[in-house]
C-alpha cells in the first residue's frame, strides 16, 4: 500500500486540501443545523436568560407542562416577555433552578412543596400549609395565590387488588396496611425517600409494602404496572384520567399525609413584574379541580398539545 | 461538596450495603444484564464473523450491518422496546444492549480472521487440512487476541450502557443514578457512576485474565 | 394532526429544528474532541511513555456512563446543551486519541526516515507525513465517535429536555404518543447513517491515493490475487482496522 503513497504524501497542496475538506465535512451539518433551527432560541444560551425575561419552567409530567403553558400564555397576554423551560425534571431539580434564577415561575402544589421544604410538617389546614411554606421558603422566592384546583399524590390500588381485599372508595390507606406484606408498591424513584412517600406511609399509616418498584412520576410506567398488576398499589396523581378508566380505587387519606395540594405559582420575588403577579392570580382564581381534570383529559386522552389546550382554556376563561 | 465527600457519604451509608437496593444485589443485577446481553451478542457475532472472515465473503454486507447496528440509538431503542414489548421484564433492555455489542464483536472477529498471516494458512491448506480445520486450528488461535479485544470492547460498552435499564424500572447500578437524579441525591449519582466505571475496569481485568489462559503462549510471544 | 411529525410544544422546536439541534449537540463535541486529540496524539507519539497513562485515563473516563456524567455536570453547567456536549467531547477524545496514535505509529519507518532525511522536523513530519497517511485510521475513529455521539445525545432527555431528538422519547411516553418514539429512533438512526456515509465520502476525497469503491476494490483484489492468492482485502472493511476496534475500549 505504501507504494501508492510515496508520490503524493508530501505534497503540501494535498494536505491543505485535506484540512479544508475535513473542516468542510464537519462544519457543513453544523452550519445547516444553525440555519435550520433559526427562529428558535440559541440552545447554548438556554440556561442564561436575558435580564427582564421571565422564564416559565415546569416539571417533567404533563400536568405541570400544561399549567406552565397556562401561566406562560397568561403572562404573554398581559405583555410580559417570557421564555419557556418546560419538562425539566423533579422538584429537587426545579427548586434549585428557581433559587439560582434560571427559572422565574414554576407551577407548584403547596403540600408537596412543604413536604420538600420541611419533611416533618403536618399542617391540618390549607392556611397552615401556606404559612408553614412561607417560613421555610428561600427568601428570594414567594408563593402567589393558590388555586382551588387540587392534584394530590394518592395511594391507588388496581381493580383486582380492590376486589381481593374488599377495598372501596370509602376505604383508607390504613385498611391496606394489614396486607402490606403481600403487595408490591409502585411509584417514582423519589417517592421512596420522601416523607410524602414511603416514609410517611410507614410512620403515619403503618403501611410497609413487601417490595417497592421504582417507576416514574405517576406516568405511563406506573399506570401500566398498576393496570397489569405488576404492582398492586401505586402512587398516582388524583387527577390521572386512568383511575376512572381502569376502575382503580383511590384510598382515602384521613390523616392528610398527602396534605393540601392546591396548584400554586412559585415565583422569584424580583423576577416577575406586578402585572405578571396579577395575571397569575387571575388564573388561580379560575382554575378548579374539575377544570384541571378536563384539561388533563384533553392532553392525555384526546392527545391534544398542552400549549393549544392552555390557550383555548385561557380564552374561554376570559384571561387571554 | 466534592466528589470524595459524595463517595464517602454513599459508601458509608449502611443502607447501601444490604437489601434489594444494596450494592451487592445491584451488582448482581448489573452483571446479569451485561453478561446475558454479551452472551447473546457473541452467539450472533462470533459465528458470522468467523465465517465471513474465513471465506472472505460478505465484507460489505457485514460493514453495512455493523454501521446500521451502531446507528441505532440505545436509549431510543430501550424506550421503543418498552412500549412494544410491555413495560416490565428484562427483554426491552436486552435488545438495545445486544444491538450495541454485536457490531464490535462482528467487525473485530471478521477483521481478526482476515488479518491472520496468509503463510501458515497456505501451509495448512497445503498439508491437506479441511476448511473448518484451517479455521479452528490455525486462524482462530492466531486471531484470538484480537477477537478477545472485540469482545472486551463490547463488554465495556454494555456494562456502561446497562445503566439506562434503570430508566424502565429495572435494577442494576443505574438505579442509583436515576434515583439520585430524581431525588437530587448527588452522592448516589456519583457512587453509582464509580461503581459502573469500577465494574467496567474489572471487566478489562477479567478479559486480561481470560487472554492469559486461552491464548496460546506462542501467539502471545509473537505479539 | 400528523402524529409522527407534530412536535409537542414543550420541545420548542420543529422537527427540522430538532434535527439541527441534534446534529449540533452530537457533532460539535466530535469536532472539539478532534481539536484536542490532535495535539495530545502528537505528544503521545513523540513521548511514547506518555501514551500508556493517557490510555488509562481515557479508558476510565469512557467507562463512566453518559447519564451519570450528565447528572454530575448539571450542578456546574446547568440544564443546558453544554452539559450534554462536555461528556460527548470526552468520549470522542477517548476514541480519537488511540485512532490517531495507532494510525501514525503504523506509518512505515522507511517513510518516516525519508521525511527525516528530507529535513522535516518532528512537528512538520507529524502534520505533513504521518497524519495524512493515518487518515484511514483517523477517519475510522471519527466515524465511531460521530455515530456514538449521535446515539448518546438522546440520553440528554433524562436530564430535562436536553436530548434533542431524544426528547421525543420522553414526550411520547408522557403524552401516550407512541409514533413520536418511532420518529425519534428512526430519525436518529438515519442521521447516524448519513453522517457516517458523509465521513466515508470525506475519506475517499482525502485519500486519493487509495483504491476506493467496489470497482477499485475488485481491481485491487484481482491485482492482489495475482501476487498473493491468499490476501485479497477489500477497501471498505479495511477502513475499520481491527487494531482500532481493539483500542476502543
């Protein structure tokens, strides 16, 4: 093979040609990508919003993305300059991003937020929940008005399990505790380590499942595992449309382990102008649990895009 | 908050040493996924690679197949298999891992046989050895170090990639990383990463040992 | 509603935009990897004692799963494409350094001696003689790096929508839109094959002295068959030398 090489290898023209060709081949798709993605923001700048821009974040499940879209579109309608940072991750991640200023507005649930900030708190009223949060919240952050809409974590058993242990809509989590050593419990990875999770189920209701299967945040893995009886009970959001569809039974939580889960905007104090605060409070005033169930059904069952669903609801509620 | 602190937190936590979420159990799961995937990939890749390498046919088809297998995104394939095959059980995780491992095994085996010095092969043929004898008694022993290298390369990628199995609620060391991300427990993430990397390095060690045991001393000296 | 190509709004990109973003997140790291690997390989080939420790370090880095790498970087570089691109740069480096070093080492000592005799210094000899001859080995490394990078970008979806086409996987799951998952997998695989093909093409253009293509390969094989009946090698598989696959630990 070297005999082919000898005549050409040292020609400087060839080498320069080679260098140019390498550069061109590598750069071509990149240049193409830059031009084709024009119109969308520079992805490298995604984590450093410009001053004055409100960043609306959301957690990695559809309802959070949907409410984030509602907040964002409501702010836009009032002339607030926003960018979206949707579908980020879990609270553990998003709370950090609010603190460091890379997110300005985030849809939250007051009880779950409190459980994150203070795992030992056991408030018995919604107001107590709000003041307990205020005491623990990072000084740079504040909660706006909570909406009447609630979406709780819940202990839900599938139809087969409900039949086996005679559990009905009136049964409580304590009724399941007796059968703890027979059931596999499913939920998100983080549920294992949260007070509003396995820890609380044990300390409040004495429920210790035989085993735990880490699935997702009340998402498709959990829904499917519960439906197929791979797990007998699971943490599923109370607004999940699967519960009714699959005749699952949500157990009552009389000791309020899962607290008061009103939808509430968590915002940075300095990042959001007053007209933005007003816009979000107006949204909260109209967002009920029934409205949330309807909107979730449009996204989950009718497969509509959350942004379109958010815009339609704001229009019908007279907020945009 | 540095890496060593994280590691200390992780490894000194007694809860991380026993039970279903303990390191020994997760290690067994991780080894199980990796070993099964590697065995399946080897069962596909070795015979084909030996055959095409020996006959010198199918080089293009093989190279196209390897490119295709490499092009399949492991994580995407994992999610796709999950929705096609159902959520639980190890099969959805096996398919991307096997796809990942098959290309290096196939290509290296083919190349290893092709690159055997033609002189002894000719001599063997001249002595009247049959084609299978030439392959198994001459080409294979000489090509063995390279073939083992391909297997090792595949094994390391599989061990490292088996981490994503945790995304579909399977076990293995990936559990620490996925759960650590979800609950923002960085000591678990770093601990998990170190365990995976450690296992990958241990795999290199195992292949080195296997190489010492099965490669003919004559071939070894020649290298 | 086109269920395969209607992108969910939370991705903030069109289908074409996602492809662009994916290529950018996958290939910029390969380019950076190449830029870092070249001087590193030069040092390794000048001082051969340096190569073993470099190989060890890169092997250890390569053994770190991408997901863990992403998660650990989250605290430093945030939820951004940078977090995805840094590990991919490292992985590219791991593939490219051995490719360049092994490629340049395989240059015949006669060739090196001739260059030295012509008065080439070691840097000039590396750049003008050893590198061009090593192009097939380097391109093999580049192809592996590019293809694996394109595949790994998808994992970025787990750290918060930073996986370009991979984000479709998570969205397909949470919105129960399975076609999006198929779109993601198929598009990513096609991108990898196209980029791989472009790199093969680049190699053909860069090494005009080598026999290429089916016809050339057949011709070479025929020519070889005349001299050496047992060694007809084809040009394409030749580009993925076993030695390189071995170096990709």
